[in-house]
C-alpha cells in the first residue's frame, strides 16, 4: 500500500491539510488559524504519525529557514526533535 502523505498549507488566516496516498488525493481538512484550532490540527497530525508531512507556508515574512531532519524513529526521534526545538531561533522562553 502506498505511503500516506499529508500536505499542510499554512496561511495567515487558514490552515489546510490535504491527505494523499501515493498519487491519489483523498481528503482536505480546513481550519481557521486561531488558538482554538491549534489542538485540532495537532490531534489530526498525531492520528497520522506514520505519514510523511510536507509543510508549505504562504505567510509574509522576511526570514526564510529550512530545517532538514534525518529519518529516525522511537526514542531517537523524540530526542532529536527536543534538541532541534530547543535550538530553534524563534523558541519562546
């Protein structure tokens, strides 16, 4: 079976999540970009933890940053993510 892929489009007013399995489009979820929907979006992403995630942003910003993470799993994934998020230049203190 083809790998599940989620394409997340982040806009200033809306978040869209498109579900693909291989080249087949399956569904589109839409969320307004507000604090109440952050948990809904997080839960959706957690439900599909095995999926490949692709994030596309359409936000006016002068800072451009690409972060590439190696493919890891289990405890190593959690440790890597914790280290990278702690080092993130925009981390809230």
